[in-house]
């Protein structure tokens, strides 16, 4: 089979597993439509071919994924609300596809994951992370709200106080703390996450594929009601937030590398 590549996504078919690499290192592997297409392609292939025992998702270079590209998000401010919702639904469809894939999906984290990159990582069945990685629900720092099912994932896997802290402050949390809470399946030394993920994929590929698919359906069924409700609620909230003065302040100041002044907006000055 001819290897699948596009500018921002490379799929390596290793026989009993697929490795999907987000190739956008210049922007810390921010999500793009090309990557969406590539990951959808890999997930369909995994579902169609019984020989594939696992899908591994990783980022090029030293960072898993920085989430949405703010240079693209800022253009959404002038879109009609329906168009903003459609753009968010593209991410939601990707999250649904990861969750629905009958093969185990493993996030391979070096450096860290932020925003929608964290949403993608937590949609996977297991996370293998370098111990120095940092994770952040960065939306609030840009005047935005979580999307990609992140509020569902955070409330499902974290105590309420920590979920609120991550979502409301955007402060990063280290991999070791998340591992202690059971959010991360395995920690590795920096640079070794892919090797540990490959070893896990070996074990999964040697297992009973039909039973694994059934187990994944059962695990997914326990959370899909909350996930679907939150995907819709997040989409609507994000579509509104993208057009707000807070988002204009947060995104433009992030891109110009200066602190946002949300207090000024609160005070109406």
C-alpha cells in the first residue's frame, strides 16, 4: 500500500500498527485541516484492516500538540456564527472518530499538550508521556472556552477542584501529577515515549482484536452521553466566545507576545 502523506500528517504503516505524526513543528503541531484528514484516514484504515492492533498519535519534534492555530482562529471572529460552529464541529468529528475507533488509540506525548491538543490526547484510550511534559487547558488565557470534549474529559478523569483549576486558570500541570491521578498510563524519560508506546502496541497487537473492540465499546458507552452533550455545549459556547471582545484581546495579545488586559474589558475602559 502506498504510504499516506500530506503536508501536516504522515502515516507509517508498520504492519500491526499505524503511527500518525502531526508534522507542523514550526507551530508546535497546531491542528490543521490537513492533519484532520490524515488522522481520519488512519482511523478508517485501522477499522477496516483486522491486522492493525493499535493506532499511535504523536507530534513532530519535541511537542505533541499546541491545539488550535490562533492565526486561523482569529479569522473566525468575522464569520457568521453558523460558520464558526461548523469549524468547531470539524474538531468534534475528529474526537468522535478517535473514541469510536475499534482499535486502541495511544497518545504519545513529548513536551506537552495544550488546548485542543489536550482534548485530542484525552480522547485516546491511553496516554504515554515523557515525565517532563506539561499539559494545559489554555483556552481561557485567550478569552476562549474549551472544545473537543475537554470539559467532559476533565470532569471524568480529575477531581472537581483540579478540573476547575485547569479550565479556569489555564495553568500547566505536570505529567507526573497527572500520572499519579491515573490520567496518564505510563511515564518515560524524555525522548522515550515512542518506544514505550511501541511496546504497548506490541502487546495490544498480540491480543484478541474482537474482544478488545468490544471492551472499547463498553468503555466508550459509559461516557458517550456526557461527551455528546459536552461537544454540543462546547461548540455553541466556543462559537459565541470567538466573536467576543475577550477573544479579540486574548488572541491578538498572544500573537503579539504581550499579556492580555482582561481587567480593562471588565471595567469597560
